[in-house]
């Protein structure tokens, strides 16, 4: 019969296993987030399993059990710290969406983990973290509080850092991080005060399950090719905007990639996908955190910028980024775009449907003008070559 105090660990392991099995079959448009999240889950699973194993064999007499307890406890403590360190990196990336920042933090956490592993090696003869009693029970050492500080300090540092930067994030992300922190803290308190992990891993598993639902929900609103919002997320945004007050006015920009059909027809759909990804990357690099961007469909994109910002400067940034891309990317085509924009004021005379139709017409007027300029430029070049 399985001891009662092992059941919480097994329940947590089952939840984490189910998340891993389901998540590996899903496509996530953010590979950095995917790798970090899976790394956290695998580390947590290792910690939960070794914790449950240690509880199962604890108290059984015999020297082999003593060695097994030392081995399982060391693996557990390393996996536990690895889980918390990776969680630090995952939460930071979830908040800031900065891969280079996450990579730097990951290197720092790896250094701390290495030092912790060395401390556990020195613990074997000295027993300053823990020891195994004669009856094969875990006994905390004199430096037990130091182990807790090393384990939980990164999480505290992460939440403090995010608290000071909360204005940079959307409210949904702030609420998600706060709720995650509450769940993890609930389990951590039992580990610190009661020196028991009965609630630590179930609470952590619940927190990761919550994040999993948040990630899946977020992915359902993303275009799998470009990582921008999809048509569903745009409809959701427009629905909220149409019901907002006049103070929440937005400038809406519609962008259409010129000559995209030619790229598909002459170079193939894979190169066409690359062109869409390049365009999406340019847009991501030019918009603010408060702006909205989505792939409207096909080779069309839509942007929404708060009315107080100068949308013409955003369009200029996109044009300059496209010129830089065309000069340095080495693609067998050049990115070009047509666009139309106007400001939508909720509660005004135009419905959101009529407004979008109007902006769409402006975009195609711009496309017609661009084609005329290209024809004139082509005729001028032909005359110059003929004269030569």
C-alpha cells in the first residue's frame, strides 16, 4: 500500500506527465517559450519522482537503503533547484519576450546550479545540508536555511524584477504571473515552515497546469506561420474596440504585400512563407507593446495603434526596416507593401464594418498608385536602355 504522504507527489507527477504528453504534440509558434516550458516540466517531473521514491524507502533499515536515500535526495535537490532556476528563466521570458535576456539569465542560473551541486558533494562527508540517520530517515543539517535561500531566492528575485516592470506588460500577463506566484508560494511555505513537501509539488503542478491553459489559449489566437495575431484575435480586438469609449480611439493600418503572388508562382510557396515571416518579423520589430498586430489573411496584415501615437512614424519605421531587409537579407525578391489607414473613434458615425471597408479601399488605392509608379519607372528605364 502506498503511504498517504506519497500520494500528493504521485498526483503532481501525473498532472505534469499529462501536460508533457499533450504539449509535445502541439505546435507552438514561440520555440524559446516551448523549450523553456518543457525543460521546467521535465525537471519538475524528475524532482517529484525522486521525492516520492525517497519517501517510499525512508525508514527501511539497511545500508543499501542508506545509499539509495543519499542518491535520491541529491538527485531530488538538484532537480528541485533546476526546476526553480528554469522557472525563473521561463517567467522572465514569458514577461519580457526577450530571448537574449533569457539566454544571459540561463547562464547565470547554470553557474548557481553548478555551485549548488558542488555544495551537495561537500555535504556528503560534512552533513551541513542534511544527513541520513541510523534508522534511514532524512535529518536537516545546520545549514538547512541556506539551502532554502539558494532554492527560492531566484523566484523571489524574478517576481521583484517583474513587479518593478509591470507597466511594460499586458494586464493578462501580470495577472497570470501573480496567480502563478500565489500557487507556488503556497507550496513553498509548507516546505519552509513544516519542512515537508506534501503541498509543494501539487501546488507547483497546479501552477504549471494554469500556465499551460494560458499558453494554449494564447496560441489559439496566434497565426502559426508568422507568430502574429490571427484573424480570430483581430475580430476579438475589433469587437472590444467597437464597444469601447471614445477615449480609446485607435489608428487602424491595413498592409498588403505587393507582388506576393509572383513570389509564390516563380519561387514556390516555401519562399512565399519566408516572405510572410520576414514581413511579420519587421512588423514585430517596429510596433510597441501597446500596439496590436495580426495577419489578416493571405498576404494582408493589420495594425492598431493608440490614437495618441503618430502612426505615420510607425509606417516610416516599417518602410525603413523593409529597405534594410531588402539590402541585407539576400532573398531572391524584394519586400514591398501598400497600405491604408485611418483613425477609428468608438461611438462615432461609422460602424466598425464600414470603417474597415473604407481603410481597405484606401489600401487598394495606394496599391494602384504604386503599380502606376512602377510602370512609369519601367518605361523610363526602357527608354534609357534604348538610347544607350
